[in-house]
C-alpha cells in the first residue's frame, strides 16, 4: 500500500483496460453506515409508498442534471454548481467517472451542510461497466423494481 501526501492510499480497483472517459456505467454509492438519509419506503396493502427527505430531492435533481449533461458529453464540468469544475482541474484524470462521482457527492454534502442536515457518504463507490444492451436491460429492470424489492433486500 503506497502513500500520497504522507497518508496511506487504498489501491485502485478500476479496470486497467478501460479509460473511464466514456461508456455506460451502473454506479452504486452508499451513505455512511447505510443510514436512511433519503427517506423511507413503506409497503401497505400491496402498494409501495416513498417518503422522501430534502436530501433525497437534491439527489434526484443532481442525478437529472448528470443525465442531461451526460447527453452533451460534458459531464465533469457541469454536474454540480462549480465544485466539480474545481475538482476536475486538480484530478489526475479529468472528466473521469471518479471526478463525476466526487462532484455528485460534494454537491449533495454541500447542500446538507449548508442546511444543517445530518448527512454523510460512505467512502468510495462501486461501478460496473455496462458491456452490452442485454446487460443494460437487466440493470434497468433491477432499478425499476428496486423500490418494490427493497423490503426483501433488508431481510437478506
């Protein structure tokens, strides 16, 4: 394990065969200790209800901006309200997936801190490089059914 600025660094688990400057990804980001900062999902009479917090609404807004910006291939400069641009300028891999994720996390954390909302992210993130349409379809189906299956995830 190497050091950067006299601190130990965890080796990267990025795929060395992929440059992360394009493509489609399935990214998982968790809150610290998997706390439910975004709200609750309830099941009643076969129906699913979502109760969202202010932080959840900001996450949704940031995700929409990411989607919209990704369509114009200018993700790293436009994901957040300027925080990401600054980080992109100091990143060893400008416009990379890591820069985008860092910007997303920073934007949401900044909002929470500014509004005195308790909130924290788990360090790092997990990504899956989507390799073909069948995989994209499976992941899209998983995302669509995630809220309905959330109770089963908690019990496993």
